[in-house]
């Protein structure tokens, strides 16, 4: 098989992730429509989404496959699992297959994404990797801006199972494209002083590295700080300004535009600034946005302006961290990226627990807590080092 140009591969990865992220994000705006179509209440539906989120904890268990058997194998496995779930609903629409599809699409995503990011880490020099990874991350906001509305149109016109028919077809196409255009080179093994190959280490070996622990603390703190605000800002807007429908529409627009802006800024700046510097700037900007929420949040305009800065700086920080994380332990690249996905899930869970409790003291408490978590992230970044030696098998 002739290797396709990197630009083609990056474009392919971005398109695939738009499909994956559209499947993930469509549930939230159309939650009530799905619940009615399936004949269940929203509370029951929310339990299914909780179970889907908890699947992120399995990420470190499946990701080492990409370090041991190759990136392409894991990407095909992840896409195959995702396609199986969507196809089950398309062929046999029911509550059971719907739940199965949500779980399998999440599992497929946590297998595919670390393998894809590890592939880019292998293929793209570190000096240019930030821009390339940021391009694939545009899929998160583009799914919200383009993919989700398309699936919503299908849902409203043809019933709740219609989006899964399109997603299943896209899954089959994506599988074929990965099979055709992506090679499966094994990561190069490092060798010891005697010239003996050092096999990629397991999860225990990776977690024994202090720089890895600092990396995970960085990701956990950033994510938790974001979630304590993310979870409660809609309630705050409704209670503070009595603009329920208007606030929902405006905050959705702010979210999509800010995410796209943050990802685009990362693509343009992270390699020029350097990964550490870009992350520091992003953390400081997010802290400033949190203080802005506290100080300017007395008006709807001030609140929405501050939220825009908050989401933009968060997205810039998160996307800027990915190329850095991909270089912390090159010999166990996919494993660390997968553990990092798990940490994102834990951070969101911790923020979801803390957010309502902090809100009892007022939304300012949520904003100040986010500042505190950002400060922890800022300090943790000092311990993150690139290019650690290949961890030995534990």
C-alpha cells in the first residue's frame, strides 16, 4: 500500500472525528426528543448518559494495544465498535439497541482517539505537531456547528433512529478509508546499553514516572476547573437574568464560537509560542476569564462576554496540551494519551460533584474555585517534561 500524504491523513482524521463527535454531542440538545421517541423519562435517560461517561475509565485498559500492535489496528477496532453500535439501531431500533449504540460509540471513541493522536505523534515532528493536532480537534466544534444540526434535521423528519442510519453508513466509509490510506508501522523500540530492545511498558510503568503524574495533575485540574463553571452557568444565567430561552440560545452560540476560536488560535500559535508557554498563557487567560465572570457578571452582556473568554481560553489550553502530552513518554505514547482521556473523565466527574455545592454559596464561588484549580494546573506544568525514556515492562 502506498502511503498517502500527511495532509490527506490529517483531513481524513478530522472528518472521522466530526462523525464520532456528532454522534456523541447530538444527544444533549435533542435529549427530550430521544426520550419521547423511546418512551422513557429524562431522568432515566440521564442514567444512560452517566454510564456512557463512565466508560472513559476503561480507556487505559484498551489503549496499550496501539503501543503493542500498531496505531492502525486500534483505529480500525475503535471505528468497528462505533459502526456496530450505530448499525444495531439502524437495523433493529429499540431502547436496548439505542443504549447499546451510546455505549459502543463511546467505547469506540476512547479506542480510536488515543491511537490517532499517537499516530500523529509518531509521524509529525514535535515542532509542528501542535498545529496538526489542533486541526483534528476542530472536529469537536464543527460537529456542534454542522454535524449535530444535520442529525437533528434527520431526527425531526424521519424519527429518532434516522441519525443512526447515516452514522452507520459513515462508519463503514471511515473504516474503508482508514484501511486504504493509513499504514500500520510499529513504534520504534528503544534499546538499552547492550542493544536489547526495550518493550513498551505497561500502565504501572507509565504511572511510575513523576513527569507523567504531573501531566495528569495538569489535565485533571484544568478539566475540573472548567466543569465547576460549565455545569452551573446555565442555571446562573436563568436565575440572574430571567432569560431562560434566550440564555440557552445565546450560551449555545457562545459555546460553539468560543470552541472554534480556541481551536483555531491553537493551530495558529501553539508551535510558534512553544507548548509550555502556550499552556501557561491559556491558563492565565482562563483565570482572568473566571475573575471576569465574578466581576462583570452583573449584566447579561457582561456574563456572555466573560463566558466567551472562558470557553475560548479553556479550549486553547486543552488543545495546546495535547502535543505536549504526546511527547512526555514517546515509548508509551498511546497509553499515556488514553490515561489522559480517563483523567479528563474524572475531572468532569469531580467538577460535576463540586459545582452544585459551590453554587449554594453563589456563582462567584464556582468562578473562584476554577481559579484555584487553574493555579494548581499552572504549578503542575512545571513538572511536565518531554522525551522521557521508554518505560520498561513492569
